[in-house]
């Protein structure tokens, strides 16, 4: 298994271009199953999770061609069948459950392995399932599988008891080809959902209310294949801004939608960083006085849970105290013991981490436990004294395209090496 060796202490400088959004691309790739003709997706990040979802749709009968160098994915979906998706694929990526919406809409049947828990929490799919039940599907759980069946999905009004990005995407995909009108209440407002909705509308769907907590969908008979460009990845952008911040460097990110990271920009300004934005760039530089602050993760447009670990890494070296409260996932502090190994002063009380700023971090061998926890370790390594060795870096391969290349471009000394088996 490969490891990263990162030499800390260098101020980041320069500019990089942000890749396409993983969490928008995943449902959009699956939604292409419903298109008649060849879908051409641009700005698709070449990531492990993307290559996995491509295997998932191939297992259902789609033909694909992924030009990984150009980030163009072509998908032709004909004769889509409800084939069982190998547990091996579902196990590595929960987003496989996204096939339920399109499969139910197209074939009236969906058999998918029930995703298990993962490093950040239990992550049930009950909201997806009761939403499909409200639309007329019969669902049984047996032998670790979800088996859903319906003659034809029917429009319904369904209020989610919790804001769920995944359930909103899945139900929206099912609803576009359902009979009649569906109203999703308490729906997710994340930009990834808006991007998926825009893609479906471009194919001929009738979706209103994207970006609000009430999405209304009038079912249509057919969707046509289109060419579409995936929006920029706001979590990748946020991670790099935090990386620039922890080194007190000055960097510029291109291909960003600043509005998508509004809550992060607010927090960074509150900490004392200087931020400049244009329509599609964000620049960060330090100021003399940098201070800790109060952070609470909430659904969009609030502070994203996916940036909670990286911002905590930054907080470890700011003056004063920062508190970080995680309200979305119950077990998303696995980076804390690793940050402590690097000299951070963090105490956990329930779902709140209390971070007392230290003068500096010191390099230590550490291990990624999930994608964003891994990002926190990379951020910490950039500021640590010495060379940090990070293991289990396959986690960051899932979500950060060309990570070592981009960091090198900003002046970081980073090596990817073969570690022990
Ligand atoms: N939840 C339920 N029941 C459900 C669905 C969700 O109780 O049926 C709970 C979850 O356990 C969690 C909360 O609702 O406590 C929110 O979960 P959500 O469904 O919004 O998360 P998700 O769709 O599984 C996506 C992203 C995550 C991101 C979350 C929150 C994708 C593929 N994944 O997950 O991204 O953290 O939304 O914004 O879009 C990542 O990229 O590292 C990542 C984990």
C-alpha cells in the first residue's frame, strides 16, 4: 500500500485548477442510465469512486468510455436490466444505492445490496426506502439485499424526516419518470443536488425548486441524452484553501463557484484570513492576527461536514480556542487521535471537539481512516515540523484528483512511495 511523505513548513503559493465535483458526478453518472442515446459528461474527475460507479452502471448493461486524461465520460444506456450489483462494489461505495431510483423508474425493480456502516457512522438508507414506498414501491430486506418492486412509480408528496443528500438525489431520479407529480419536502439544498437537477432538466425532466427545501417534479415519459459539464468540487476547493491557510501561504484556486463555499469563506475570514473572490476564482492570504472560532456542521448552506476534519487541522495551530461541533455524522472524529500524535491539543466532549491552539505541529507516522479524515492529515502535515508519513492513502484517492501533482504545483515537497504490504 502506497504512502505519502510530506515535508512540512513551506508556505504554499501559486494557483491550481479545481476538478469536477465527485458528489455531483456520482448521481449524474447513474442518472445517465435513464437517457435515450449517448450521454457525454465533461469535467468528470478521474477518481476511484467514479471508476467504481462506472463499473456499477456497466453491471446493469450500460456501455461506457472514460477518457481519463480529458475527464470525458461517454455513456450509452440501452436495455438496462436489474442485474444484481456485486456486493464487492457496493461495499466499497455507498453511492451504489443511487441505482435504485433509475432502476425502479426504468424496470420497476431494483435489487441492491444494503450498504453497511462505514468509518464515519452507521449511515442508514431508511429515508430512501420510505420515499420509494410513498411512491408505490414494495420493499423487502432479505439476505443483506434491498429488493424493491413496483408496476410503475407514482408521484407522491413525501417529507424527509432528516435532510439527506443521498435520499433527495435518489428520489428525484425516480420521480422524473414517475406517473404524476412528486413533491419532496425538507429536501437537500446542496449544490450537488442542484447540478443533478440541472442535468435531468437538460435531458427533458420537469423539476422545480432546485436549491430550496421543496423540490417539485412532474413526471415525463422519456429523457434524452445530452452533453453536460459537472460543476467544480467545492470540498476539494475548500480543502486546498485550508491547506493554503495552515501554511500562511497565498494561493489562488481556479474553476470554483465561491458561493458554494460561502460558509467556509465566512469562517476563514472570521479566523483572520484575507479572501478575494471573482466569479470563478478564490484567493486566500494570511493576516497578522489569526484566531480560533466556533464551527458547527449543518446541511448546506451551512458549514459542510466534509470540511470539518480539514478545518480542525487548521484550528490546531491558531491562537485561542476553536470548537467544532459535528451534527451530521455520529463518528466523524477519527482524525483526532492522529492529529494528537502530531502534537495537537484536542478534547472531545460528545459531538464537540475543543481545540486549543499549539505553537506548532510535529511530523509523525499517521494513518487515514476515511477520505476527509485523510485530508485533515495532509493539511496538518503541510504545517508540521519534519516529514510526515501518511498511510492508507487509498482513502484520499477516492476523492482528490491529482493530489500530489496539485500540491507540488503549490510548492509542497510530497512523495508517493510504496509502503509495506
Ligand atoms: N440518513 C439517515 N437515513 C437515510 C439517509 C441518511 O438517517 O436514509 C442520515 C445519515 O446517517 C446522516 C444524515 O442523514 O446522519 C445525512 O446523510 P446524507 O444522506 O445527507 O449523506 P449521504 O448522501 O450518504 C453525502 C455525501 C457525503 C457527505 C454527506 C453530507 C455523496 C456520495 N456523499 O452522503 O460525502 O458527507 O452527503 O453532506 O454525495 C465525502 O465525500 O467524503 C462524503 C462522505
